[in-house]
C-alpha cells in the first residue's frame, strides 16, 4: 500500500473539533487505501504561549531548555489526534521526534534534520496504525538532547518523513484553500493555482506567502516529492499540487505576487570604496546567526558606497548593533535602520527569457506613485522594497498589470 | 556535599513569579552547601486542562496516549525552573523522567517506580548544576514508553529520588506552612506540628489531609528518609519534619484530626450469611481496579448481613455497577450508595496502649448530636463515617476534646 504523509498546522488542530476533523481526514485516507502518517504542529497559540512563559522567566533562555519547553507543544497535540482517531474506531499511535528517531544536528532552536529512522514507523503502519508524529522536533544525534527545527519545522518534518518513507505524496493541510496568485485578503480577484512548480513555490514561500516554508519545498524539490497544499476545513478540495514537472501554463510569465512584511532594512552609508568590506559586514552578521535577505550595494556621487540589506524584524536589533560596530571599524559615516518597509515580489518560471517583466512591474509601481527603495532579482523572481504604507496598493497594481485575475480563473476551470 | 531534594507542587510553580521564587529557594540551598535536586509538578491547572482536552476528544482515552499527553505538564515546568535558576547566575539543567531514567512498571496512569538511574544526575550535580527533574513521570522499563505515576506522583518521585541519591532530606514545598493538628480552615485554633512520625503522617495523608501523598510517606518510612513539609511562600519557615524517630510528644495521644471528603459509601443489604461472600465482593472490585477504603460488615436481626464499604467518589459509579451485579449473584436484597458522607479521623502514635481514646471521640460526636454510620480503627487511628453536613462540626468538637489547640501551641514554642 502506498504511504501518504499528511501535515496539519496549528490552526488545523486548534481545538477538539478541529482535531476530530483531522482524525476524519486521516482515517478517510486509510479507507482509500493509503498507509497514513500524520504530522502535527502545536495547537493554535500553544507555542506562542510557551514562548511568553519563557520570556516572563528570563531574558536569555538557555537554548537547550528552550527546546525542551517548546517541544511540549507538539507532544500535546499528537496524543490528542491519536485519541480522536481511536474514537473513530481506527488504530493509531503517536510518536514524539525522540520516539521516532528524527535525528538532527547538535544545534538548538534551528536544527536541521540529518536522518530519520523509519523502521519503527513502518512496523506501526504494517500493524494497521495511523502513525501520528510530532512535527518541529527531533533529537541531536550527538547528544540525544531534544532539538527543535525552527520556523517551518513541521512542514520540514512532514516532507522529510515523506522522503524517508518513500511516500507517494505529502499533503500540507493549512488554513488556506490553495496557493493563490496573491494574498486574497489584499486582492479580491486573486485566485487559485491548480499546480505550481517547486521553484515558483520556493520563491513564493521565501517571499512571505506563508503557505509553505521554503525549507520543506527545498527538500521536496531535491527528492522530487509531490506536495499538495490544501485546507483541513475543506478536505474535498484538492488545493494546489506542488511538483517538479512543468505543468504550469507557461504562457503566463508571472504566477504570483507576494508581500513580505517581516523584513527590516539596514543601510551603511558613506562606506569607503575598498575591497573586502561587504565580506566583512556579512561575515560578522553570519557569525551572529543573523540571516540576510536582500543585499544592494550602490555608489554615491562622492565615491563612497551604500550597502543596504534586509533582515528579519526579529533580528533587527542585534543586526543593527553588529552593523554599527562594523561601520565604526571601516570608517563608514553611519547606519540607518528602517522597519517600515515591506517587500513586494513577482514570481514565475515563465519570466525566464522574457524581457520586460521586471520593467512592467516597476512601471506598475511608478503609475501608482510608489517609490522603490531596493530591487533584487533572480531568474524567476523580482522583488522590490517599498514603504509599508504602499504594500497592499502595490500588490493590487501588480496583480492587475499581469492580469492574474484572468489567468487564475482559467486555471480554476481545469 | 550532602544532597537535598526539594519538591515543588503545582501552586508553587503556577506562574513566572512563583517559578522565580522556586529558583531562589533552590539556589539558596546550594549556597548553603547542598547539592540540590529540584522536583517539580505541572504548573497550576495545566494537568486539569490537559485532562479536559482529552475528554473533549474522546470518552475513552487510550492509556498510553493519555500518559504521553499528561507528561507534558511537567515537561513545561522543568525548563522554566532551570531558566529561572540560570537567570540568578547559577548552573541548572532540567531532566524529564525519560532523560533521568526513572524506570517504572509497564502500566499506564498509575505506574510504580521500580528503579531510578542516578549516574546522570550525580554527574550533573558534580558539575555544579542544580538538577530540575520532572515529577509524576517515568518510562516503562519493559517498553520504554512514557508512564505516569498517578496521584501524588510528584511527591513519590521526590522521595524515591532522595532515597536513590542518598539525600540528606527531602523537602516538600506546598501551599500550606506545615502539618497542622487539623484543617486550619475548619478550626481556627488548629496549629502546627514541629515534628510528626511517618506512621502518623501516613494515617493523616491517607485520611485526606492532602499535605503529602501516602505513597511518598511510605517510601520515606521504608528507607528512613527525613521529609520536611514547608511552604514555598515562606521559605524561612521550617514547617514540619516527618521522621522515624520518636520525637513526638507522646504525652498527647492524638496528633491530628483529619476530614476526608473524597469518599462515598456503598452498602449491600440483606446478604445471606454464607462464607466467601466478602471475598467475592472485594475481588470483583479489585479486578476493576477500584480501591476500597473502609470495610464494615454487620449482622442484622434477621440473620442476613450488611457489607458496607467506602470508595473514592471518582470510582463510585463503576463500583456501584459492579456491586449490583454481585448483589444479584449472591441473592442479596439490594445495594445503596451514598455520596453525602465524609470520614473524620483522629491519628496519633500516642493512642497505642491507651484505652478510651476512641470512646472519647465517639462521645464528642454524640455530644454534638452527630450520628456515626461506620467505624474503622487501626493501632494509631480511629475513623468515623458521618453525614457530610456534620463534617466541620465534628472536626471542631474532636479537636476541642483532645485539647489540640493547647498541645500545638506548646509544640510551637520549641
């Protein structure tokens, strides 16, 4: 029997009613001939509440203790899901990351999975169980201590498990119905994609579309594991299939528009034009474990450079501190930080080899009187940093320019 | 350095402020020259909330899943306590039951501890850590599955750890200041005992004084481990020392009066006078895992017997069902159940060899017009089942008759 991995996020297990819904979806899949592995996140706000508790106790929580604390979130949801499955008359057993043997690096708060033991799960499946696995957590293969995988950890657990078990597919149940051309809360005409490529999904995920975490999409892409994004509230709906083969309609160059509100912009101004300075800046940030997203370097008329980059808002204080130290070292004239920015991006494999796509996006912004602060491009993506207040306006304008409302309606007919 | 085990109950860790208070008490003990092991319960209502969640999902939770769920309660409190200790500049590490190696029988919801691995804890202590251990939980030595110890589990963990580690003492921090001659909420004159023997404490604990769980006192008694009952809200206060040697003032025959409101009474009436009937009744109850407390058998004028017994209110429905089946089998005339009863008891090693103590208690009840429904006695205890409405009145009357208000004041001076 083929194996199906189903992952349910925090909203999908937020209360007893939702948990029963999850049990129904999992047992229906078993009835349809699958061996089913369910991966669950912590219920609703559990993780946030645990983080708040830790903050009340200390400003600098020890990473080992923090991971032990956070791992309880999923350890609460898995037995509840197993009980709900039992209640429907099916066999189920829950497993923490430690119990399964989800081995990770010896790193707390953002460990990467190095290996997944599958024997135990396969035995439970053979016995007819639906196996309910805690997402987001593992154990350090070096020390046996409990680790957590950081953001998007449960998606990552699900896809990694699907790969390790040789599953037919990994279904990611979330609180949206599918992947849309843009945020439907911003553009009412935004609509659903029936399929999307890993590459496009990866760009959209990185850009804050927040449907799937890029880590999980990357694993799926590397192992060619089909994923389906769908809603636990509408289990009949097939959602969006994320896959490798080029089934997307390439006659439309842009698949989606994404708005990312999680970044802040830091700029070092008056940087002397000497080699090695950019390396120095980003090495120092990397040492502090601060991820940098966009980087733009420009030259002023006076011969000095400006180095601007964006970081996650969560890390902006640390990043600013580090940057100020470096600015002093390299005799730059100053550092500015701006948290009132957003990043708006277009994504589409269809833009490869088609000139003018970026220009069309910039024109749409210009026509709406939106000032662009930074630009960054890849083969299938164009991102612009703009003022926070212009974010939604920009998404609407771009969505319209690329006629995404029409495209998506055609796709829906399929 | 001597080892001190400190146990903190749910009220003592109910929020961040309380957790910081616990950290202070533990670090003060380390400053005073102890190697400190802290055992904690789940925060405040956490366990009750988890139980409610399980109930919302299913009526018959699977015991394995239920234990996995409940064990998260302590797994939340231990890292928080460790973090709070770090915040005071001390070393600490938290350990779940699984991580320590608290081995139990292969039985869920009420497993007994069979062995505690001490090597890991001892190493952590040697490195200068305060080791924070999750109470109430262990792992089955047969299957490695997570088990819980049932009621009073955290007290049991603490005393068992103290014994395994060869600790100097086990301090049980709770929300009362000490062991009292009776419930201070009922009798304002009730007051504190400076010391009490294991035997007396055991009777008081069994009788619903709810300060210490009898399982923990039993272990302490068997291994002669001194325990101290004290309040985490008044850490300077030494509370009550529970110990083996006869330091109690034997000139007072009664140490305390306890009121137990957790029992219900079941009676089988019109039982034919044949041998083996009592055995049949209590074997059937035992098979259903129903604990019976008091048992009284009496003969009516018509030659039939009445068998009355008390069970925990939580199990009264099951117990009544089982009893009715048996009543039918043995052709008894009927079964009555009464949940409106309480058990009032006096306890004291000093009553051994002193006639008239029980009689004095019965007289106190009679003088207050309280009807006694059942009587049960041991060497150091006399218990009477009476109507719920008479409970507090009975405690006051008995407390007065044995002049416990005066005794305790003298003891306080010591």
